[in-house]
C-alpha cells in the first residue's frame, strides 16, 4: 500500500499545472533564481543591504531610488455653511424643521378659576389689618391673582384670574399667606414667592417630650432665650426663620437648614444647656460657610 501511494503522489507531482498568460510575470518574480540575482546585484552595487538614496536619477540597475517630492503650497478654502443645525435659519434649511410649541395658557389647558381660602387666627387680625396693602401687593402685581378678605368666614381668599400665567402661582401665594398667619414677618414670608426650595415645618413641644405646667414654660423660655437671644442665634446660624406660638414651633427655610434648626430646638426641649447648643451652632455655621 505504501509503494502504491508513493507512486501516485510522485505521478501527481510530475504532472505540470496549466498556467495562464498573466501567470508568467508572477512566476518570474517568484522564482528563486531571479530573487537571488536581484539581491546580489543590489548588495554588490551598494556595498550593503537596505535602500540607498541616489543623486543620479538615470540608474536602472534595480536598486531603490528615493527622489525628493515637492509639495505645493497648502491652500485653505473657506466653505460656505449650508445652514444645517445652526440656528433657526439653518434649521429651516435642514432636512426637517424643529417644532416650536409655545407654552399653553391656563385657559388653553382647560383649567378653570381656582380658589384658595386661608383662615385667619384671632391673634393675627390686627397684624393683618395693619400690613394688608403691603401683603397683597406682590400677590396682585407679580402673581396676577385676585385677593379679598372674607369677614364672614374670617379667611383670606385668593383666586386665579384670566391674566394668570403660572399655574403654580396660586399655591405659592397660599403658602405665602399661610406663613404670615403662622407668625412670620411679611418680609420673610415673601421669600416663598421668589424661591422654589423653601418650606415650612411645624411641630409641637409634646412631639419631642411630654411636658406640662412650669416645665413647659421653662422649655419655651430656653428656646426663646433672654430677649429672643437663643432664637436669633439659631436663625442666624442655620439661615432659617423661627416662629414660636405657645407650644407650637414653625420653621421657614430650606430642607437641610430646617433639619439643623430642628435638631438645635429639640436639644433645648430635651434639657440641654444653651451653651452647648451655641457651641454646636458655631460648628454648623462654619460648615455652611465652607460649602459656600
């Protein structure tokens, strides 16, 4: 079997392979004799291996010749902008036009006139009467709302009008009036109309610790301090506003600042000395200044 297979392989190797006309050039290039002769000629002529830069351009001995190439001056041409993706005019020339939808008015949204009613506590009637004009001015001029005092219900009513642009203006104005009824000054409560990240948090002393009688009075005294010193210190350190209404405490400010003020007040309710609270407030105020 081995002799027969060897004869078959040998006979197959002896059979010449037919070649095309284009294969003659490839055969000449691939022949070892031609490669050896060309390499020998290059080595003999140059004295070594590798390409050589020659000055004579007329050499035809098969060696590699490098000729310097002259590059023409580079000319920068400014192309005209086709306008696609640049501005409103370019958007119009583009493959599609960007849609422009104006904001819907409350009438187009199908929202009818809404009403908010804020009850007035008995102790706030006199301050409300004295500060009525300055209180309703930002609501009427800037928020474009209608305000009236309902003496029968003893409440302030705020209603949206046809010229009201912002839907959230009604709720902001209601929070603004409610802050004034809780005991905050008008200059402090108006910040609710200008800023969006302000809130009011209310809690009672009994939510922290159940106190009665003289213990409750002393607790409120610790929170207020002599001539309001402790309360003002907490407000200035935490950048909040605090309103004390008997055993109820209302805090106006941002979320993080309300938390700091609430922690200080809870420490006073639980019996901490004002000196310890002042020390903690110094640390808190420094931390807030570093953030800025």
